[in-house]
C-alpha cells in the first residue's frame, strides 16, 4: 500500500517518550543488582575493531551552525500502518524495508524497497512493533513485543519471508518491573541479540541456544532506552532514562567479560537513541536535550554537539533517532521537529533536510548502499527517499 502523504503530530515533553509510554511499568518494582566479571574471565583487551585516531585535527567541540539545506525528493510513501511507526530497518541486501507500529496497529510489516509493495505483515501482540532488527543473513527479523500493555515483554524471532515464528524469548516474565522492550539490536556476526527494557535491564542472548550471554540491571532503577553493537560484535553501548534526576549516560560494555569499558555523560536529559559508526571509531547519541552528540567509542572523549533540530512550528526539538551512513562520513538524525537531517559526522555541517513527514519522526535509517533513507513516524507512514 503506497501513495504520497501524511497525518498527525506529537506534543512536546521533557521526559523520554519511552518513559511516558512505560511509566506504569516503572512503578512496579526496584532494580536488581548490577553485573560483574563472570567466573574465570578477565578484563577485555581494547576494542579491536576501532581504528587508530584519525590523523586530521579533531573537529571543534563547539556547536556547529546549521547551514541552509535543500529539500530531498521522496521515492515513495508506504501507508500500511494505522498507528505511528516506531521503528524502521533495512534488510542487509537493501531489497526490503521492515517497519514496526504499536498500540492499535501492533504489526511489523515488510515492503519491497523499490516499489513499496507489501510483502509480509507480522501480527502477534499489542506492541509487537515497538522495535525491529534484521538478522545479518537477511532471512530473519526480531521484534520487541509485549504480551499485554505494560505486561511481561518478549522478543520474537521470525521468518522474514512468511512471518512464521521461529523462537521467542520471555526474559522478564518474573521481573519486578516487567514492561516493553525499548531497544533491540542483532549483532553484526549474527550470533547474538541485545535488548534494552523498561525493567531496568540490558540482556544479550545467544541466538542459537537462547542462553543469556550478558546481563545488566541498573542499580538506580532507570529504564533502559536503547542499545547498539560495535561492528566487531564484541561490545554494546546502551543509554538510559533518568526518572527526572538528570543522571543520564551511555555505557559501553565488553559482552564476553561483562565488564564496562567507558561511560559517556554528555547529555543532560534522557537518551533516546545510540548508534556505533561502521568504522568502529565513534558513537553518536541523541536525547530529549535536543542534541546529537558524537564521541570516541574507546575513550568517551567528546567530538561535537549537533543542534540542528530547532523548535519547529511549536513542536519540541527532542531528537529521537540517529544513524550513520555506511562509510561513517555522514549522520542522519530525526525527531519531534518533523524533519530528518543529514550532516557531516566530523564537522556537523548540515547537508540535507528532509521535510516529507507531517508529524514527529521516530526512525530514520540508511540503506546498506548509502543511497536511500527510510523514515517513519507519527503520520503513520514509512517514506523512502534519496539520501544523496
């Protein structure tokens, strides 16, 4: 189902959108203890995939001034959802786009990336489209679900060709604060799934066995909001909501040894999204503080802060999504101001602004070849458009 236009808007707020949606879950219990080294394990070596520091001078740490940016033409608009689009993911070969919607829609849908024609609609539970991640083999998808609103959450792995359920993880059924999966990320080597949840935890499963490889429970009972893998599949980075305390951070952990490597504290309000650069050197994080921040993955040293998402038509400028181009040279960010913006990752120079949506944009993801971006949001649409 695909034509050409849009729908609705989101009111501004100072709390994480995930915190508001999962507020009832957050009231249900205290956090569990944090994690430590597993028996017989040692501290990890430095991140192996990270390249040496660039020889060019470091970019300025001051906020760059956005430059005028041209509009970008929409390739097609997909209208298969009946509620806002929370998540978008490209298949590894770039031939399919998966999108997830929760609440009254509750589906994950796959469309053809060239035509926008619907291929598969996956429907299971009320919030089955809260988050979506594609397996590197292109044959499977994982989605973060909740069996009942604010009830025990689950992660489902299913056949991307026909929607058949292959396996399901029910990690939080006995948690003191069960709730939806906020973030979900498949490791680049295809062996592991990482989830960030309302129940204050981040977990990593072995896809083949279903065993837990990594477990973190926040000692402050903060909701976990997002998670991403390093390109070498050895590390994860995740962010948190702060329950209004201002204590927000992005943490980087070595999965095998369950040891923390660095902590980044550049944000002042809840973290909404985090993304690792394909070259392994940098991490970009976004939040309710209206910024995108870029920093070194190995040291957490700050590189730049991007503030191009200014208040637009009375909407909040909170940034909800961030993604790197495949060559690590550009970043796409999106948020409540209804725009998707493309900018140079090491200078903050704005390149394009896309204004195709009529409401908040929750996801904007680069195609594997870097030629297109798929975005989705409050207007219930998924839009695919040329990135360059």
